């Protein structure tokens, strides 16, 4: 990338960051304020209806809930359990399962080496965190190589379509761009919109939430605000169906990331081409304008030199400023040769 194109790209990116910050500021600030106000009212009502619970005891309990959830424990299944006279919640904890069974751990490893990082699962032990560091250092480049290989194989259909009968005649570049856009859009429908229907059914999400999840996942952003329940013990479906969904989720992440990288690469190439073309056109216009200015300056300089020469010829001077002396030899009346000296204008000025 040339220096001009690079500077233009940096300026556009900075402007895009500022624009995004302003938009999110105005969109999300009021929602946060409303949510905080709603929770404050519900908290006040709860304390009024449960006067037997002191605010300090409630605070400690909520803090314990948050800490337990932060340790990666699914607390909803525990909260839904009831205490009876014959059994306690502690005795039935095995029924809640674990997030760290082998299928869930495989999904975690996929999110780790793909740099998605939902945040719903993370190692909490010292040894687990130490192993995670080396596992990620080795796994991320390995997964990137797999993505590159998968992306190269996904490019073969695009090349076949490019070599197919042209859709736009007499314009190969436009024809190639149109075919790439159509093919990538078909891939987006297969990778994004169809899986979103599945997530909407299995996770009880709205379609917008499902599309939001797929985009955030396939771009490896991975906020973690929406995570499929395949990481937890199956509740709605049987174990076999649940494990099948886990396998499909892993394959979808692999293919989706490769396809997403292909789309981002194509978009980046198109943007870079347009920016480079615009920068080259601007540079050519500036060079042309510079050439015109130089020609005008040279023509003006030539006119000034020519005018000075003509003026010097009229005044009897050379352009170097030397003084002409006109000496005429005549015969005197007494027969002696005598030099007649006629001063020029310069001599008169010196005598003055």
C-alpha cells in the first residue's frame, strides 16, 4: 500500500471509530439509565415486601451469586431446585451436570484457538490457566493455517464462476466484481441466515438476536452476551441430540470463520483498490497541476528575460551591466588626428 493510500485509510478508520463511538453513546446511554432505574424500583419493592431480609444479608447473597457465576457455574439449575424434607440441594448437585465434560471442553477449545472467546467458560485453576497460555500460543497459528487452507478451497468455486460466461460484456473487472458479490451473498445466506433459524428454534431467541449472535461469532468478536446452551447439560433435548448440535456448532464455526475471512478479505481488497485508485487519481491531478504551474512560471520567466534584453538593447546596455563607450576618430582642421569622446548616458549619470 502506497503512503498516500495508507494515510487516507488511517484517516477513514479514525473517523469511523469516532462515528461509532458517538452513535453507541446516544443509542445505549439512555437504555442503561432506564435499566438502572427499573432495577432500583424492583429492588425497593423487594425490600418492602420482604422486610425480614436485611439489605446487608441480601447484598452478601447477591455478591455470592455473582462470584459463583463468575467462576463458571450455572446457577440457574441450582436456583430451580427445591429443598425437601428428604433431600437437600447439595445431595442433588450431580444431576445438574458439568460444563467441563468432553464435548463442552471441545467447544471451549474451539472458541479459544479461534479467538472468539465468549467468556462463558474460562479456566479458574492455576494449572488450567498456565496450560491455556501455551495451548493458545500453539493453537491459534495452527487454526489460522487451517482457515487459510479452507479459504483457499472455498475460492475455487469463485474462480470457476469468474471463468464462466460473462454477465457484463466488454467490462471484465465489473463482471468479476458482480460475480464475487453474488457468490459471497449466497454464502452469507448459507452461513448466517439459515443457521440463525436453527438458533432461533433451539435457543428460543428472536431472529434478530440469532443473526446478531452469528455475526458476532463469525467475526470472532465474541461478546458472550448470547451463547448457545450447548455448553451446558441438555435440558430440552436428549443427550444424543444435544451432542449432535455441539458437533454441528463446531463445524459451523470452522466453515463460517473461513467464509467470513474470505468475505472480509474480498471487501478489504475492494476498498483498498478503490482507495488506491482514488489516491492515484488525486496524485495524478496534483502532478498535472504542478506541471501546468511550472510551465506558466517558465513562460513568465522567459517573457521577463526577453523584455529585459529588449530594454537593454534600447538603452545600449548588455544584460551583464557593462558600459558601452562610443569613440569616434575624425580629422581635425589643423591636420592632426584627434579622438572624440562622446559620453553615454551612464557616464553622465556617474558625473552627476
